[in-house]
C-alpha cells in the first residue's frame, strides 16, 4: 500500500493532500516558489557578495578546519623539529602575522555575508508582517460577517470578546504600545 498519493478535491473547498504527511498542493507550490526566489536572489547578488558568501561557506566548513590543521600543524612541526638550517619561522612570528591577517579578512567576509543575510531577513520579515496584517484584516472581516449571519439566523453571540475581535487592529497603535511597555521599567 505504499504507493504514491494524489491530491483529491475537498468537498468544501481547496484540494487537500490525500495522505497524512503529504503536503497540500498550495504548500508544495509555495515551498517551490520560495526556493526559486532564494536561488534568483543568490544569482542576482553582486559579485562581491557572492564571493564573500562562497568564502564564508568554505571557512565555515570542516574542510577549512582540516586544511588549517595540516598547514598550521605542518608549519609548527617543521619549525620545531625540522632541520635547523631549514626552519624558516622558529619564533612563529610569521605564522602569527599570517593568522592575524587571515582573521581580519575572514571576519570581513563573514560581516559582508551577515549583512547580506540581514537584508534578506528584513525583506522576509516585511513580507511576514504584510501577510499577517492582511490575514488579520481578513479574519476581522470574516468574524464580522459570521456575526451578521448569526444575528440574521437568530443565533445569539454569547462570547463577549466577539465585539473586540470585530475591530481592526491598528499596527501603529500596537507598535506604540510595545515601545511604551519596553521603555517603562
């Protein structure tokens, strides 16, 4: 019975997945759209950002650690126990300088990548906010419509919060309240 599942139309609305764990068509479409968007953003990034991201990706890998273990370990072993006339950095000053310069550049690449990621996250947060505000508006309208239908058919609204839920949320007022609460000790 482990065959493929197919989507089937739901009698009261959109298509739903036919097996538990299967995603609804709309979710699969959204996931694909977001993946395509991420790929497009990565390709459209300026050359410097793409280079910084590749360097950051490599420096954040175990291969980078292994490479440094080999290079620095070899450097140290050679300059401690290698033939005396061939030891090129017995005090490790050159090694320390090279590691310091590398750290400066790597931290700069990491910051460039983090700034790019922060810009993308800001855009996604803005998208989340806009979608949430739209959903809040739609839910408020649905509550008001449902309340009118209930009144029309004679079903009393017993929940006192219904009147509060029918009111639109003012994002500016909510943000002002959050700021005010944060500033008050």
